[in-house]
C-alpha cells in the first residue's frame, strides 16, 4: 500500500542488455518531501552516489528518485558525473519539478557509461507508467532488480493521535551485498516513502538508527558495492501534522520493522542461496563487539559452504569469530548450530550429527555464539554459498 501523495512506475528503455527487462524506475512525490539518505562508505563511489551526497549536504526538499538497472555508472570519471546530473535535470524538466529536487541511483556493470539516448527516450515513457497501484509498485521494483529472483517490498501502517501514517519501502540486492553505509558523505538500492510529516534532520537520525540493525546487519558475499544507496522521503500528505513524542516512537518502531523485513529479504534472495541464516552473538562486553563477530562469521566462505553442505562444522564458526578483531575468551564460548549445542567452552561436545545435519538442511537456520562475557548481543543475517553463486558471478558481464 503506497503512502498518500506518492506514485511510482517502471519501464524498459534499453539500459539493460536483457531483452524485455524493465530498467528505469521513478519514485515521485506530489509535493516536495523531507529527505534523508545513507550511502556506501567505499572509496570507490559511483557517480550517482557522489551526486546525491552533494545534493543532500545542501539540504532542501526532494521530489523524486530516478533509478536504473543495467549500468552502475561507476568508475566513469567526469562523464559519469555529467551523465548522472543530466539524468536528474532531464527528470526535473520532464515532470516540471524544482531544480536540484531529484536524486538518482544506478545498479549494474561497473566501468560502463550510461546510454543517455536510451534514458532520454525512457524518461518520456515513464509519464504514462506512473501510479499508486500494486502493479505500479511492482513494476518500479522490477526496473531496479538485477540478479534478484523476487520483488522485495514491505509496508507498515501506524495509527497516530491525528490519523493514519503509512511507510512503504523496497530494496534490490542479491549479490555484492555487505552494506557499509553512513549518513551523508550487484548493489543494494533501497527507497522508503512515508506520508508522515518529519523534518530531514529527525528523519536522518531515525534512518541511521534503523539501518544499523537492519541493512548494516546483512551480508550475502562480504563485498561492499560502489553504489549502495538508502533514501527515505517524507511528504507529510497524511495530514497528521508534526508527530508527538509518543507517535514518533511508534514511527521509529514501524520503520525498524520495514527495514529489517527488507534486509532479511535480501539475505533470503542471495545469489544462488538455498538457505537463510541468522547469526546471533550473545554475552558480549559491547554491542559493537557482538556485531563485529557476527559480521565476520556471516561473511566467512568456509562457514557459508559448510551450511550449504548441512555440515555442523562449529570449528569454522569459532575460527571466524577469532579473527574478528575482538578480544574474547574462546574457553568460555558456546556454539549452537540448528538448535544443537556443538561446542561448549571452546571444545567439542557429543551431539547427534545426523539430527544436526537434518536441522541444517532446513531453509532457515540459526547459529548462536554465546561468549558468556557480558550482557550485549547482536544479530546478523546471511545465506549459504552454493555452486550457483559461482556460476552467476562467473559470467555476470557476458
């Protein structure tokens, strides 16, 4: 369900090499909206990321996000930035929007220039593709997908003192997923829209807090993209006015639920994935320690291949934890895989291997690492590595 005052659409214009694949999407607000964003911390930032960061540093309202698949517009020098600026300005002209009120995002192959002729023909087609129906929603998400196998979206409704607010979000991402984002400064692109009235500064704080426990807690392959982009727009069209402190807490909780749902969907759709894995680190001295260990285990190829083979190889878990750069006592650490205690105090215990294997053959698996050294914990979400991951990425450009 789309929030009030927003429309979206997706079409094919020829930016993606796959015949029939939608490749250009627009998310637009009927009135200029407050905006907040987070972007890749990679030194190698794509042109659209650089453009968006510059625009958001200046402040001001945002009216639309134009996004494409098929070309990342990364490592494309001055021409890449010029093309990204043109994408925004052409969108502003075509839809009669204020100057510098459009953000852009791209995903696809690195090192290739955008086909600007294809884009210019596409931006005209988008006018007739916009709407707020389920079909419009899905077509817009299809247009930003690359190796994704299903549409990823989520929404929540919140009842406030003055009426109802809606939060809607979408995400694309299945490979080159290990988001490492910060505020204002195969790719994950996520766009969130709400009809709540919230100023940009507050929105930025809420987004950063939400991302820390969702998008920044998901990994498919440990590779951070050049194009990771997360943007939220709030246009106030619910007409519920400025939120009270209590209602703002409700909004934050709902936003957390939307971003966590989208993050989990990424892990479930990891390239070639057969299993979704939740890693929980308990008993840490600090939350950052717990997260660092969970992240290192989640991005370990040896651990992920063991899960693919339904092998309760806890040794790969403790080995990955040990190189996370966190001081902890291995001789206090317990490890559970698929519900079975596989290691106590850093040493092997007897457990039913056949039952553990059966548990690790399920579609969703939980791994728990209990450090028994503190009260903090953190969760991370990932998937297994299968043969298909190599096949998909071995010929991604061809």
